[in-house]
C-alpha cells in the first residue's frame, strides 16, 4: 500500500531535524521524519556496565567505520587527516556528543567584514538570538550568565560544578589573567522538565544512562511527538525525487525490511549532517538536476569544514578526580578567539577543557605516547598517569575551501547499495599555524595550573565531530546552495537545516548554532507558509 | 600439553602471556592480567578484529614456537625470565603483537572489579550510583562575578 503523502518530510532525526520538527509541528500539516537509525534505550548505554570503556571503543565508537552497525553507512576517510564522526539513530550524533554548548559569537557571522577572508553570513547573531534562547530551554542548558565573550544571555539552569579538575584548570587561567568561563552545557545541573540531573557518570560520549545529557531523542522528539510529528525509524533515504519543474516531491527510501518505498511530500527538509546531506543531494540526480539536487552552483559537497583540534594533556602530581563529571563540560576560554595579526594567522580558536580519562583510556593513551610500557614497569608508570591528567582542546576555526569536499565514492557502497561518501580534506597552512599557537598557549595554561609535564597531539585524527559548510547559505544562487532561510535556490520547497549550510565554522562547537538555525528556518517557513506550499 | 592448540584459544597459554604483558605488582596490590579470567574476552575480541586479529595471532604463534624450541612443554613450562625473553623477541619481530593485544587487554583488565578497587575506584559500573564531585571554588566564582557582563 502506498504511503500517505505528508505536508512536511524531514530526513534525519538528529540535532537539527528534531528541533525543526518540534517547531514546524505548529503549522498544522502532517509532519513525518524518516531516520535510518533506531530509537536508543538508556538501559543499553555502556555506563550501565563495567565494560563501558570497551563498548565505547566498539559498538558506541563515534566512528561509523568502526561501529559498522546496521544503521551506519561507511565513509571513505583515506584522503583526510581527520576522521568524520557521527551517530545514526533518533537523536543523531547527540546520542554520543559531549554537550559542550557554546554559541557562535556575533563576529563569527561577519568574517569577511572583519578579516577579509571567507564570507559573511546572510544572517546575524541578533536574528538567531531568540532561537538560541528557545533552544537553550528545550535542551536544558546549564551555565553562568554574564560571560564577557558573549552578548548577555541567561542559561535556564545553574552551571555544572567544576570539580577538582575544573577548579585546578580555572586557577591556571586566573594566574595568567586569561579569559575563562564555566561552559554552557546541554546537561542538567538539576532536575528539569521531568529529566534527572547529572550524576557525573563521566563518559557522556557513549550515551547518557541518566538522561541528564540532552540528546534530542529525550528532549525535542518527546515534545514533537506530543504535537503529532511521526518518526519512522530504520528508513534510509536513497534519493529525493522531483517534479517536472524541478521542485521536490518526496523521496525513495529503504524501509526496515529493506523494501524500497516511496514517500510523497509537499516540503522536503534535509537534516542528515554535513556529510549525509551532500551525499543525499549528490545521489539525487535527475534530468532537472543532472549534477545532483540543488547543485546548480556546483557547491554541494564543497567547502567542508571541521574544527581541526589539538589535544594538550597536562600531567599533574595530585589526583584530580577527573574521570568523574561530564567529560567535555567544565570550562572554556576565548582568550585567543578572533584575529590578532601579530599571531601570524587569521581568525582564532577557543579552548575546551576535558576531564580525565577512564582507567583503560589512560592505559591506552600512555601506551600510544610511550609513557606506559607493558611488562615490569607498567604499574608504576600507570600510577603516575591515572587520575592525574587534564586536557585542553584547541578548537580552531577552519576556513572554507572548495577543495575540501564530500563526494560520492565510485566504489564504496552502504548495505543498500547506495554510494558512500568520500571525504577529501587538506589542513590549511592557516589552521596549522593556529594549532601550533594553541599547543604552546595550552602548555602555558596547564603549567600555570600546576602540570609538571604535557602530552601533545598536534592534530587529532579522531576529532571530526563537527561537519559543516557542504551546502552553504548565501543570497547569490551562483555562490551558495540555500538562501538565508535554508531554502534551496534551485527548489523552493526543499530546505536544508543542518551544519551543511554554515558559511564559516567559528572556533567553537557548532550544535547550539545548528539548532538555533533549524528553529529559525522553521519559524520563517511558518511565517511564509503560502509561498512555500504553493502548488506549481 | 596445551601448546598444540591454536595460541589464542589455548587459555593457559594466553593467560601466561597476558601475565607477562601486565605482571602482578611488586607489592601484591595489582593482580597479574593472567589471573583474572579475562583471557576469553581478549581472545573473543581478537577473533573478530579483521585488521589486528591476524597480526596478533601471528605474533602469538611466534611466541609459542619460540617457547617450544626452548622447552617441548611450551610457554607455560618456561621460567618467568625465559617467558619475558620469548615475548620480547616476538614483540620485536611482530610489531603489531603488543598493539593488538593491549588494545583489548587494557579495557578488559581495567574494567575488572579487583583492578578498579586496586586503583582506588569503586568496583562497580558508573550508573546508577554515579559519583560526587567537588563544587566550584567560591573564590573563582567571586572573580567571575566581578568580570561578568551585565
Ligand atoms: C562524539 C561526538 C561528540 C560531540 N560533541 C559535541 C559537543 O560537545 N558540542 C557540540 O556542539 N557538538 C558536538 N558534536 C557534534 C554534534 O553532535 C553535531 O554537530 C550535531 O549532532 C549535528 O546535528 P545534525 O542534525 O546536523 O546531524 P546529526 O545529529 O548527525 O543527525 C543526522 C541524522 O540523519 C540521519 N541520516 C543521515 N542520512 C540519512 C538518510 N539517507 N536517510 C535517513 N536518515 C539519515 C542519521 O542517521 C542521523 O540520525 C559531537 C559529535 C560527536 C559524534
């Protein structure tokens, strides 16, 4: 039996798809989301058991090529120094994310004006401000109002405790007179809207068994379903189909049984992340869109941006109780955010403090760094490292370059025979300089905090958490894929709402901004219903 | 004699090798990896690792062969010093042996309740009890209050 046509069809139930679904449900038409992954269960998350670290490196690895679960598609990562990371389920990558929740700063939307590089966004911080605030309430954000690095905003919940590790690091920044602030975190510092507060399990990045971390399956999706939005899981969209006039008319997808299904819709919304979205658009070729859907500019899949990360780990003489508490959420620093010509590179970076590693991760890091041998010296070396590390991540602003791409791999395919994405990415000289600067400054901060030694990973491979730029927004159809409202220039009833539409990457984690943008796009559709739904 | 079986499925052999990789601590606090009954976890993981598995198996076979060359009763019959020599030689000639082994041994070892207790951690899963952490230092908060944007 054919599927009933729907008003709005969203592809992907992650951070952006969920926020959009909740908002667009107000429109009063039917809303359906197709998601290739399943619903997750908190009782299945690794921290329910002793083997939580082993499972975090296997079936809960952030790398789909390692996990190889039925919901995953492979990614060719042979031509990039940074592995793209993601999770495929209702909640998307927020199932595994660290929930460090900075917003982009106002300056991040005006890079060209400020520094003469890349481009300005067609929208600004002020436009997104109300949506940042709604999003903070929906996700449940803990933080301390008044960070001088940002326009004033009030997180709905008090900040998470810094713990001994966070206090230690913050004192280092204080000593140097450098900016630091408790992170805005999408983790509950106390009970909120029926969800329990954080109990410091530690590795948020394998899923939160407590439900204190805001993955969108337990935040937006609950509320969206109450408004009548439907989620169909185990459904992998193969391509978006089009009408004779080139506008979208639905999708072809494989259902849970592997059967090819057709779903018609008046409006199609793509929320598959910075890798999955260009993959789907490029795979949606038709006579009307011979180079892939919405690709008349040729920019679908181009300008891929990550945040190249350096990891600088301080070794301390005293225990830091660092394994306890949300791993990625304690403090941030914007001391080196924005451009300073004397540094020899444009734009800048933030620091995100990371709490200590678990017992097994400590042993593995020690082994990789040649600090913990096997055999006789193992236990003594281990004791010098365990619970004595604190890490600063330098999150550098990646500038858009057309040569950094997501393309369709000519050979690699997923379990349904759909071409897999191939990532081709080269680290720019500017990023290289920024990373080197970040390493030296992080060493200073850690030393000021009391570290007696440091371990440096100058460019983390396993850090492709942030996927941006591959269907950028702009006002000119020749140089962008979607307009300032997320609407494809080439198909007025096609919208893109994930990090693909970012013009630049900022130097902070992107998800707060991704979701604010998704809410903004939904809101502008609600305000322009006639023009969007108008039949050809 | 146990050494006629494939090295990964020979529990006594694997236990003895694991005990060389993580030997008991000198003060008796830290157990040796071969005494915890975790060899089956390591063996199962190695068996399904398409990349590292064959390299580990080749390395362990080298250990086994070298041991039998020294003593027909195999690795478990060797003295501790001889076991170490044999494993060191195999690690030298099979560079991925140790990488592959510890990739699975460390997570299994450091998840064992006895080991957790020995490193000062409660020997339980993080959930549901969770952990307490120190509150934010009030002096630090005072400093932030002075600098905060109104
Ligand atoms: C380990 C980890 C830690 C992170 N930590 C942070 C952090 O601390 N702070 C931060 O801001 N960000 C963090 N991120 C990044 C953050 O998770 C992403 O920015 C965010 O989830 C992106 O949202 P999205 O909606 O674009 O995509 P996703 O959340 O990735 O969702 C995309 C969804 O689309 C589905 N999909 C894709 N293709 C198809 C298809 N063809 N058919 C059907 N469904 C499809 C996928 O299954 C997936 O569920 C982290 C990410 C990871 C992996």
